[in-house]
C-alpha cells in the first residue's frame, strides 16, 4: 500500500475512533437524562414501565 493510502487510511480510522467516542459520550448523557426523568416521575407518583 502506498504511503498516501496508508496516511489516508490512518486519518479516516482516527476520525472514526474519535466520532465513536463522541457518540458513546452522547449516549451516556442521554442514559443519565433518562434515569433522572424516571426518578422524577417516581417521586411524583408516576409509574414508568421499564
């Protein structure tokens, strides 16, 4: 594989790894929000399934 293709591949891989980390962080934040909403609902006597 030429050096140019290797560099391109490496850059694309880094972009994907970085984006994956961003998405994982976003998912964790959404999960935390869901937990908070469920807790608030429970405190207000609202039964939330799941």
